[in-house]
C-alpha cells in the first residue's frame, strides 16, 4: 500500500470529491464543493515528490519531468479510482486528485431530464456536454454512455485522457482508449476510429482545432459523437467551436456544425443548502431547424430566445434551471445570483441586493 493511499481512504470516509497536495501547504480536500484544510503537516517539495512518484508509472514521471505537468488515472482497490494531474508551481510540485466513482450512476439516479435519453437514441450527430471544470460533465457523459450500453446493441469507442469511468459491456461492445497509453493523441485516435467500425464515439475533450474538425467529420459520416468543452452556455459553445478556426474556414465549419449538431447540455454544479451534496443546473439546447438556421446565418446571439420558447422540445435555459433549484430550496439565493446569466432576475431574492450594475 502506497503512503498516499491513506489520504484516499480519508476522502472516501468523508465523501470528498478532490484532494490537493501542494508544496509548502497542508493537504486540502474539496467536500461538497468547499475547500477544507486537512490536519496534517505542511508538505515540502522533495517529500511530496517522493510521495507522488511512488504511485506514478515510469513513463508519466519522464513526461512530467520533461513538460512540468501530466495526467493519468490511479486506482486504490476497494476504495476508488482517481483522475490525477501533477504540475509545477512557484513552491515546487503540486497535484490534484479527482474521485471517479466506481459505480456509474444512471441518468435516472442523477435525476436528469428525459431529453438526455433522447440524445442517446440518436443514430448520428454531435452532442456536447459543457461546463466549467468540476461541473460534473464526466459523470453526465458516463451516465449517457451507460444508457446506450444498456439500450442499444452497437460498438461504443471512447478516447479519453485519462480513462475515467470504467464501463463493462452490457448490450454493446465497448472499447476504451487512453491517450498516451493506447494511442498517441486524440487526433490519431479519431483518425483511426473511422476505420474501427464504431457506432458511438466519446471524445473526452475537444481540445484543439484538429480534434474539433475530426469530431465534426465523424458526426457527419454517420456516427453519434459525444464530447465536452469548457463553456458555460449553449450559444457560447457554438461560438467557441467556430472561433477556433481561421477566418477563411469559419463559413465551412459553421455549415458543418449546423448540419451535425444535435444537442448541447451546459452544466453548472451547486453546493446544496438543504443537505450535504451537490445539485446540477442544466441549460439544454435541442438543435431544431430554427437553431441550425441561426448557426448558418451567424445569429447565435438569438439561440437563447429559441431555448426559452422550446420547452415543449425539452429545452431549458440555465437561469430557469437555477430558479427551479432555488424554488425547491436546494440552493441559496446567493449561489443562484452568483451563477445566473441574467442576474437581475435573481437580484431581488437576495437579503441585501447589490447596488450598481449587474454583470
């Protein structure tokens, strides 16, 4: 048993989602969204480096020492799996560990809207789950993959860095590939995917222009493609994809995206006020013909209006989802206001409304 495993046992007992180890600091955990210091000594660079290297594969140590940061997955049998990131900072080495639950929760267990199941039934197209880091994107995507695995008889191919949730074949064949271990890059894996007869492709993250281009190509050629972006709303997601490309290519990408996009789920997590835990607010865009036209015609600023009028198609704005959580007394007025898009809607809910111009 590695020395560091004691921290992971503690995390499991407390229900913590993240562990931060940083040179010159005490260990810190994230519990229900809040950072809390652990009663432990301050860790210094050499001591922490030794602690971390005990669980690190040799190729990852080499990569870290060459580049200054590295990602991989680590498992403690009988405890949990973790997504790991090492990086260098001013005081020395640092590391962040994110808990990956061993059990993949279902869409029903996550209390997700029924439209997410509709996305999983699509024969082809691009479905994106977006949100800031730590917003639960991986958990939602894992639940969607599990639904497909249960309800369809097809080939699911995942390309991840690192592999997070481990899926066991049910009615589907599942092949999970890890970047750096099973394939050189997202791009090379996506190029190969088109020759591997998949029906469903999960791309862990659309990181750059080439990954986005290949994901769009896969969606256009008859595959159902799922991926993520670090964007906070549906309209910003569309803009981000297009703006990654040079100006002379944007018209072509705009057209391709309008044809292949099927849906966007923009997710934000809140610390619950009624009991320990987290609650998710989702903005949901269904790519109806009206949405496709807006993308083609460079009028993405009107997407929010389509979402507001598309409730009968399963669409909802982030602010409506936040208000629903607030009305159910699951989150505080302060959190609702801080994470809302249209803050004026939530301003009067605060005990002491802020003065001045709202963001």
